């Protein structure tokens, strides 16, 4: 196939970017989209031109790194796949393909098609975890009975790879689908109930601080999501947030337990001795 590529080129976040046009010939329909980009970069290097910078890692649709806006669609024209899983057979000979980075205030451009999505990391750090003391007391995975329906829903939410397609697709640059998936995967399981109140409050507040927009239920995020994350998660997060707002932040025992001192036992293992006096929520 012969293709015309219009690629966004931008030296850094402060530089003014522009579209550059490149001609590609003899592109195999069996190539993945990233393989086609590799061939383009080889040609540019041979001509002494700076290659196009783009994110990639696993190339298996797992890591969520390959964030490209292709012909006005996040990850391209196919559904339930990432850019690395998109194949050139989805295009026709003579097509013009426009390739841009994910555009959002919270995703500043690093270079060309590479954007900084560390805002997602900070949202995760705000509450996307469970605090568990596993020192010498690791539990079996099946020790707590969980309803099959809830387990399936939690697993579906946990399938989110944090690629940012929902943000790039949304006209408001909202991260609600991403945050709701991370909230839901814990809200549906007993392990996440203890910190549920603080989790949803902290993660939503961090999302607002990062500059993401509001959700207006357009539904474009669900359509473009490569993992098919459902809008039901946004409804669940809204319920969790409303309940948490009425309940208010709770004393966090689990985080304080980890602040205890190490105590050497008779064996080779060490155990954490919790400072109960300081960590008790009932202590006045």
C-alpha cells in the first residue's frame, strides 16, 4: 500500500507544533500500526531527519503506552484494541492518515506523539490501593468468599490499562472513566471497603487538581476504550462519592499500623508491632 501520513511534530511542551507530511510506499497490510511507524522512522533516520517520538512498550495491548489519535479516533478506527494491535489492513491503498498525540491539558506533550500521563499516576497514588499488613501474615487468595457477580464486575473494572483514550476522546477531557474503574475495582470487593470513603474522596479531589474536565455522560469514552470499561463504573463512583461526602473522611487505621517498629522474633522472620496507642481511632 502507498500511504500519506500527516504526523504531528513538536520539539517539546513549550515549542509550537505543526503537521508534517510523509509518503510511505510498499506498506504491508499485515504490519501493525507501530511497525509501520518503525519503518517510517528508519526512512527518516536514513535521510538525516529526526525520527518521530512515540510511546510504546509491550506491543500486546497491555501496558497502555501507545497513545495515538489516528484519523480523529483514539487508537484508530478499530474497536477494543490499542494502537499496537491496530493493523494496516484497516486502511486502504492511497489513504491519508492523520496521526496526533492525545490532547488534554492534563496530558502535556513531551515530544511529537509522546505525552506526559503522570497525572494518572498521581491519581493512583492518592487512593488507588489497599493498605494491608502482610508481614508474616499473608492470606490465601480464596480466604474471603466473594460473590461471583461482584468478582466479575471488579475484574472488568481492573482491566483498565490507564492508556488515557477516555480523556483524549472526551470533549471535556474528563478522566471519570479511568478514575471510576480504579474506584470500582476496590469498591466491589471486601478488601477495599475499609478505605472506601477516603479512597473516592482523595482520588476525585486529585483528579480535579490535575485539571481534568467534568463528565457530561456523552459516552464517547466507553466507545473508544480499548478494554470496554463500562459507564456503569462512573455511576458507581458517583454513588460512592455521594456516600463518602455525607459520611466524611474516616480515621485510617491500616496506614498507621505500618508505622510500628520492627520486632525480631525467635525465628528468621520479622514482624511489625503496631503502635496501637497512637493508631486507635477511639483514643481521645
